[in-house]
């Protein structure tokens, strides 16, 4: 089979690889669509493990089912989770499934930027989601990133002791695909004032399209500008989807008393961040929290939202590319210029 093999952000090679062999309880998936995630181009995180076949935002059809698999047959349309929790450990039972040790060890074999992949038994058991006929393969690639966003917003609301995001003022720092999904979901869920920032005018315009009431250039951003569009107040919830030090500094200065900062994106390797401790915590009741990945329940909720038609995710897709064009796709995502969501179609 053909696979797009990652050596660096600027070096993606189309190579022939053996078709994965499945065992009992496993599934062979024919990959029909695979989204490029911002984490796929975090070169510092990948480069020491090359060569790699990446791709974890996938949708496709069941090509074959191993002995003992029940409920799936060849031709079934599915989306699949690359990480799945055990459901039994301390972390899972306390609502932190995405820090489960099992989740950190599970993955596709080899990855979504190839024609076929093997789904290990635990993934086949806990991480397969049947697609309604109304959900296309390209739309289904959003299930994984949407699951992450759903979990992040839920974590922010829990930290803020809010029943939900409805009515909250929200500042989203960074308007790439993760930021846009946060903006769009917050809008659909009834958030109040939604403000976005970015250094790209292209993405600031996209943020308005998907629900931001105001979009502010990050290079000219000030808390006064935020107050001017939010009835004189700072933000109840600040969501940081950019990993720069300046973005994190903006978050610290932009959160209202009693509010929450959600760190959704990593920063540079080994980066240390200084906290303005008294300003953040003394007499303010500000909470800093984080989230990682999504659980099977988050995937299910994400699929339900997509199937409902409440989210306009299709208009976030700016590039649809064949497997041989994966290198072009990685360049588009790494450059973070005039692209939002780039999807690879491995069968083309």
C-alpha cells in the first residue's frame, strides 16, 4: 500500500509499505479521509522518532474484521479513535480518561496518512464510531478535534464552577483550526461575547465567520480593547490555542476575577513560563486548567453534534488533497497562512 512517510515538515515521502495484518479482535480500515492536525507539524515533538506515518483524524470503511469481532463488517462506514482509555484505572474512574496510561500507549498501526491501517483490539472495542449516511468522510475527520474541544470547554466550565459555557464571555487566543472550533462550539452552545485574536488577518476574518463577535489583531491587542467589546469586563473564560509566550501572557492579563484560563496548546519544548502570582491568584479566584485529547464519550458527543447539522464544519475545509500531495498539505499547515483545515484523501 502507499503511505506518506514523515521525515520533517518539509520532507514527506510517498513510499510503499506492507498491508497491515490483523489478528483476532482487530479491524483493517480502508482510510478514506485523514485531517492534518496542528500537532502533526510540531517538528520538535516528532523529529527524534522519524520516519513516521502520522494521521489520527481519520474516517473510512471496514476492509476486514478479525476473528471474534462482532458488530462490524466489510463496507461499514466508521470513524476511529487513535487513543482509547482502559475505563478501569484511577484516572478513568475519576473522570480523567485522557491521562490514562492505556490511552497514552494505544494508537493506529501505522497512521492515517496511508491507504489502510490496523486497528488494535482495544481500539476496535472502545474507539469505533459508526457514521450515519448523512455524515461524509471529510466531515467525520472533525470528530477527533471536536472531541478535544468539547472536553476542553467542559474542563474550563468545571474549573469555573459553571454548568456550561452558555452566557459566558469567551476570549480565544489563536484562530487556527483549534481556535475556530472553540469559537464555533462556544457560539452554538450559547456563549455571550466571543472574542478572538490572531496575527493573521485571514484567520481573524474566519473567526468572525464562525462566531466571534470581535476579532483583534494579536500584535495590537490590549486589555482595553477587550473591555471595549465586552461591556467593560475581561473574559470569563480564556482559551489559549497558541503556544507562544506572548499568547500566554495575554491570557494572564485578560481573565476576569473568578474566571478560568484553559491551556489547550503546548508551547516550545522545555519552555518555562513565569506566573504573575499575586495578580493572578491573590483576591481574584482565578483558575488555570488544561485539557488533553478526548475520551470515547467526547467522540460520541462530537459525532452527534456533526450529525445534527448544528456545526458548520464543512466551510472550515480549505484544501482537499490526494495522498501524493501530503507534503503540500503539511507545508500549508506549518506555514499557518491562508489555510484552515487540510484533508488528505489516501485513496486518491
